[in-house]
């Protein structure tokens, strides 16, 4: 067994350091370890907190192989946190998969001693069972993010097998905390705008993890010899319900959590499907004041419509008009239905296990939901989001 | 001599269009640096300024210069600003902050008037050198403190000069430009020119100096650890003994306004309204505006004020008006920022940003 790597004397590259997890990792590496850190940055606009630190900012895109090669040169450890977070599905996929390929190639060429790849629990699919471990099969789910991360993991394993690159994969669960986009800021914004909703009372299991606990596992994964060739789930390891999780934000904002039952979702989907049928689309259009004024002014069609109007029995006419009005209302104000992956995620009852990380790496998550949320709320207040 | 405080009517766009300057009398203007402020502010403003015609652009990134030149039908685009010498009657310098002085001096030494973007330079020594050369060559040196041309800013100046609400007792200024919203230029995040103090600071500090005078005392905190600060705080006292607090940020949502407490009321100046201010006093309460503003979107439109700035520069070149923000005025904010950096203290780390002891115990 080789000795652990020393972060203090290592040259370290972080991709995605202007983001949430990568940014916090950079703070730990520079402030605690005084490590020699370089960060590959695509958008300087997002790097204001990073720019405060003793790091070297390198401008470059993951899809630019030359920039990636230059960034990895002479590095001992690479933390690959970047992924395709924006753009079209194809652009996101390319940034995640091709970007990982470029980074792996550069790391292999540079002879790095550890490549820590930040993946996601979503690679196991939205509802993989009651006990989720690193051995739970990877499962494509037609979600761009999750599917691209599976392909990126496959590349990571290929580079280990064919090029001998010492790799470790870390799969974070629901990561929240200061500067978290998806599971903090976006939730706050949705609650503020009245668009946030629980599904089935929020009774599913939220596999939460505070960002500093993810960073702890990333750092362990980077130095422990036992981590090479392994994947680890980064989670707190205790289950809380989604209702418990979101209630922290709701209390902070002073709002009531809304709920959608699966039955209501099914009904609203049915109605949306009805609207898409040609005759209902026509009725919906015909029910609009604009269409009616146009039809009235058309000499032939207007006359025909008025003649038809006179011949239709009153009760049938009323029923048709009510149906058309309902279709039009659905078209104008479509219900905000959650996407399927959200429904699956919010209803899933699986608990992510962290035994492997605890056993092999000594991982010890430090923030239960109350502690993590308390820090998160401090940040939300500090930056004026609440 | 014409007052440098120009009324909105003097710059109404229709009045400008009715009185087009003959082409042969136009000032030929060059612009060095084709970044955001040039493309989004100076060039649109030039279209509202009949006295000038932008005839040449320079940028180290030639393709960028060509792209902007094509968009605005400007005949010359070059990567070498030296080519502008002899071709222009005045120049706007809008390059990264730490190059302001060197580029401006190259033109001033050739007797070409300069409007240099804020901050005027990186030090008072550089500022003084620019002022001295401009004086020796007898050419205009203007600083792009465009907020001096805002109706709101000029209104505050008059309210304070006339002691409309009595003597000033204290003030606060908060301003945040959240960088997540746009793709910032790399130099704004790297030493020596980066950081919120040298970026947002010149606007806020220049306005405060213009309204309230220089600062006798300055205490300064920021959150830079080795790079450039995203947040800073100043506690100051003016030479008249008025205390004030200034907060600038790139990460926190702040009020984006200045508030001045006077003996008989408070003046609030919003960064999002260039046209008016709000007064709260026992005798009068409500918004007052120098121009009719239709909505919040219009209140944010600052191109007309860049046009005023450009017209003031043109008038100064022609000897028709004094500059509203000459080099000596631009240097005041630089002097304060220089004092800040010299007196820098670390900002307290918020609890959420600390590296917790219990995690450290678990780290490798």
C-alpha cells in the first residue's frame, strides 16, 4: 500500500471551481492546506469569490483540448467538478462527456497521481431501490444530466483500465449549502414565486448532504490510497423526508408548502393531452375573443358560423362553449406540472448508504440537516436572498 | 462661459438632431478599447452627440475592433492605437484600468485631448502625471465619471449646495454589481486592476466627493485573501466632520442607493434611477425628478448621460465649456482608493464561510 498523497505539497487543478462544490473545495485547499491550486475557469463572471483566494485562474473551456492540456501540466491531483450546466441538451452533454474526455486525456498525459471525478447519485436512476450503494447498477433515465454523467463515468473507468490513471469517482446526493444553485437558491426562488410544490406530501426520502461534507469526502478520495479505482456515495447517510428538507426554506420565507398528489398530476396531464388533440385546439382558438372578432368580419365564413350557431340546440351549444372555455383556460394558464424525474425523485424511498466511504476512507459527515440549514440560512441572509 | 451643469433640455435628442453639426466641423473621435463600455455606452452615446464623429477604433483584439467598427460603420479598426495619432482630434481611453495612464499619456503627449474611463488611473502619481502633461500641452483631460451628468446626481449637488435640508449629518452608500449576471472581463478579477473597489468604487466615491467633499479619515476592510476583493466596507469622515459608511459588493444583494441624512430630512439616491431622487422630510416627502420618467426601465437608461459626457468633452475641446469631471476631480476617488488599500484590514469571515473545526478534525 502506498502512502497518502500530501495536499500541502501537491499541485492541484480544479475544474468547475467557479461553481458551488468546486468553489468550496478551493477554499478548503487554499485556506486550510495552503495548497498550490490552479482553476480552469470558463466564465469570469462567476468567479468573484474564487478570485479572492490565492489561486491561479486559467481561462479556458473544457472543450478546448489545448487549454485543458496546459492546465493539467505538472499537476499531481485533478478534481474534475465541471459539467455541462447550461445550454442545449447537446451542448450540456458535450461539456460533460467530451469535457471529461479532454480532462482525462490531459491528466493521463500529465501523469497525475489522482483524478477525482465528481459524478452524481443520479447515475443510479431516479428510483433505484430501498438501499442505494455504490454497487447499485447505473441506469439511463433519459435525463441529459444523469445520462451524460454515466457516460463520463464510463470514460473515467476506461482511462483507469487502459491508461493506468489513478481515478476515484464521487457521487454526491442532494447537495445544499451556501452558494448552492439547484437545491438552495432555486428552491427559495420557486417558493417565492409560488411555483414550488411537494409531491405526495413530500413523503419521499431526501438524501441530503451539506457541501462541506462533500468536500471532506473529495479530499479523502484525493489522498487515500484505498480510494483508487473506487466510487463513493457522498451523502449524510440519514434519511429525512422532502417535506422536512423544504420546510427549512419555507419557514425562513414564512410560506406554506404546497402539495400535489399523484392523482392531481395525472388529471392535469390528461387535460393537457386533451388540449393537444386537433379539435380541442380548434375549440380553444375559437373561444378566444380575437378569433371570434376575426371570424365575424369574414363575409362567407362569418355567415356560415352564425347560421350554424342558430341551428345548434341550446344545451349542446352551452356544453360546447363550456368545453372550449375550459380548453382555452388550460391553454392560457397551463398547470405547472413537475417533470417526471422530479416526480420519481420526490417519491423515491431509497436511502443512500455511506458505509463504504466510512470504512475505506474514514468519511465522517459532520452536518445533520439542522446544522447545515443553519449555516445555509446565515448565507441566504448575508447575501440578501431572504 | 457656459455652466458645466447642463440641463436635460439642452441635451434632448430631438434638439440635437435638429441642429446637426456640419461634417467638416465635427470632432474626429477615436476610441481605444472595444469592451462593454465602448460597445454599450460610448458608441450609442456618440450617435446622440452631433459634435463628434467616431472615426477610428483600436483594440488589441483586432477582430473585436473590426466587429464593433462594422456594426457602427466606423471606417478605421486597428490593433495598434498608435495608428490613431494624427487621425483623430480626441480620444476615449477604455482599456483595462491598469493601462489607463500609459495609453492616455501617449495621446496627451501628442497634444490630443483624452476622455479616460474611470478609474482615472491606478495611483495618484499616475493621475498627477496625466494632469501635468495635459496642462503642459493645454489639452482637455476628462475622466469618465458619467454619474456627474445624471440628473439625480446634479440634483443632489444643488440640494446640498443650497442647504435645502440643512447641514449634512451622516451618509451611507451601498452598491452591488452581481457578477453572475454577465461575463466579466478577466482583468476585473485579477490584480492589480481587479476588485470591487476599483470597479464600482470610482462611481460611488466620486459622487460622494462631489457632493460632500474629501474624506479626512478612512478605515477600510475587504474580503480578499490573496486575490481581489468581492466585498469591501469603508468607514469615513469628511473634512467637514460628517461620518459615512460605504459598502460595495459583487456577491451580496445591497440596497444600491446612497442616503444622506440632513438636519431636516433624508435624500435617497438610487443607482437605478439616473433622473431623480427621493426626499423624506417634515416639510416635503416624495420623489423629485429633473425629467419626466415613464417607468423603471427608462430610469435605468444611461445612454443620454454618456451623450452629455461626450458633449461636455467636445465643448471643452472647442474651448466652449469647462469639463465637469477634469483630471483633478477624477484623482479624488483614486486618492481615497489608494488610502483604502494602504489601510486595508481583513473583513470578518462570516460563519457560513468559515472552515469548521469539526470538519478539520476529519480531514486528511
